[in-house]
């Protein structure tokens, strides 16, 4: 099921802009203190690094991703998610805008 709406959040109004504008997100904090980011990746192939484990939830469009240590590109579409270990990297390949929620573990 794709998340359509997140109620009762605190939003950081300053956007996080990465890779010369190819990825833009906003940080959210839920009432229980849980942190998320909501954003979009524009067409590109990018490499992201993680500190904590992350779950990338696709809410629109699709991407292909490749986890560190893998040679396989995997597709993730709206309603799907993928997990990324902490202290690692992943590549993401996007051909149309990919809308996501990043859940930090």
C-alpha cells in the first residue's frame, strides 16, 4: 500500500538539495519523534551513502537500485519499498521523477 498522506508532522521548511538539484527532499518528524524524509529524484544515476539503515518507499514513479556489493539492478515501483543497510551505499537509476519517503531505522 502506498502512503498517500502523513498527518501530524513537523516539517523542515528548508529543502535538502543533493546532486545539483537531481534530488530534493524535506525532513519530517512524527509526533513520536520518528524522522522521515519525503522527496523526489529526477532522471539521473546517483550514488547515496547511508549512516543508519533506511527503507525507501516509492510513492510515485519508479527507480532501479543496486545495493553496495551487488551487481544486480532491481526495480521498485509505487507501493513497493527496499531496505538499505546502515553505513553503506546504493546506486539509484531514475528515468522519470521518482517520489519517495525515506524511513530511517
